[in-house]
C-alpha cells in the first residue's frame, strides 16, 4: 500500500477550490477507484459521474494533472504519485458540482447537423450496393463514445469559448461519418463553412491525442472536411466546373 495526496476540485457553478485528500492506493488501481475510496471514507457528498468503468460509456471524463482523460482508464501507476494528483472537471463546459459538468450543449449541437439522407436503392431487391473500402472508411468514426474529451481539450472551445460558432472535434467526426458515407446525398458544406466553424480549427491534433478510442480525428475527419470546404468554396476550377456542368 502507498499513501497519495489527491487535490480534487470541490465547488459548483458559482466557484470552488481544490481540497486535499490523502488516501492509500494499491496495485492496479485507477483514478476512479481512488475517487470512489475518497467518496466512501472522507467525502460522501463528492459529485462524480461514472457508469461502465470500462472505458466505453464516456461518463467519467475529467482533467487529471491538467490533461483531459477518462478516470476509469487512467492507472495510478502511470502518474507521478510522489506529488499531489489533481482531479478537476472539464473546463470547456459549465460546472454543475465538483467533478460533474453540464455537457448538454453537445446534444443540442448534434441536433443542428443535417441527418443522413440516402440515395435511391440501386438493386432490384430495393437495397444498395457499396464498396467495402467506402464502408471501412467511416467505420472508425463509429467508435466514438462521446466522452467529449476532444471537445474539452480543443482550444477553440476551452480557451476562446466559441461554442456559438464552432461545433468541435466530436461533431466534425460525426459530420465526417455522414459526409463520407457512400450512400449519403446531403450537402453539409455550407454549414461546415459558416455555422459549424470548421475554419477555426488549426489542426494541432490535441483532440486526436486525448481520444480514448484512438480515432484519428484530425487526419481522417477534420482535414478531409476542410479540403471539401476549400474545394467547394475557394477553388476557382471548382467554381468553373459548377458553372459549366450540365444541370440535372
């Protein structure tokens, strides 16, 4: 057994402070285990979200030593325990209490994205034909567990608070899954350029770094979406083609 100090944020929407808790840890424990132990023995009223404890529900997102991470997937032996370990709520969203934040903005954003609009079936039995390569391309995006760590680490939301102008990495992944689907016919590029603010992203790849599902958010979702917007709105050859191509 080893004794470790945890500095845990305690407070609500009006403010708060870090409170020190000293507890014993053992081999194999994750941060969420330590939080639960502190809840049970020292702070029964400590608010903390969790559900599966297996890195699949995305509920226990927090900032551990300043880095957005899942508490249930962060092993204590991966952290420097000779000094206090800080645990605080995600900074990109309003605080509710202690480690719990209000992430409802994300669900409102999702409702604004144009839904899937398939083309007409192309087979006699009323089904569709797709190439396996096209299907494989969007499968990666379906791994997202909506932990919103990528939203939290993104400087556009975290530091500049452009929640009204920018939908964030999570929803660029969601949009890419729709835009790159081989059956989809909807045009989301005008919204990506304006209301969704894809131009604010400067591809630092911080969102990719914190993704617990190892989705290549920047390379496989955001950059291709940026390229599509550039081709559609800023490429003079693209303008010429749109002007001259036959109208259906």
